[in-house]
C-alpha cells in the first residue's frame, strides 16, 4: 500500500506542524498532493482506468477548493504551501 500510517504521519508532521494535526489546510493539501502524484503515475501506465481518472479529478477539485480558501483567508500561508509543494509551474 502506498499510503501507510507512517507516510501520513510524516506528511502531517512536515506540513501541519505535528503528526496529530490532520485537519489543517496545509496538511490536507499536502496529503492530496501526495495522492494526486501517485494516481498520476498510475494513469501513465494504465490509460484506460477511468475510475482512477475520475478519482484524480475529484482530488484535484478538493485541493483547488482548499487552495482557494487559503488564498482568500491567509495569503502568506497560501504562498508558503505553494512554494514548499511546488504546485505551480
């Protein structure tokens, strides 16, 4: 399994401040980004997996909503998470 509890804890500790801080916008965005990267790699080799493609689009939408929320409320946190995850090109 690609997303074990240890991987989640490390993501939450790195981006959320603590491994128990699972609800912050930064930690959720980081988790979604990790899952999006995994699904993107999967779809490169399985082009006709439309269920995974739909799940990927849903995750991208959820991440976009969280990023919009951060952008509208706290622009500094938004800029920091964009920079650390290297989401923008």
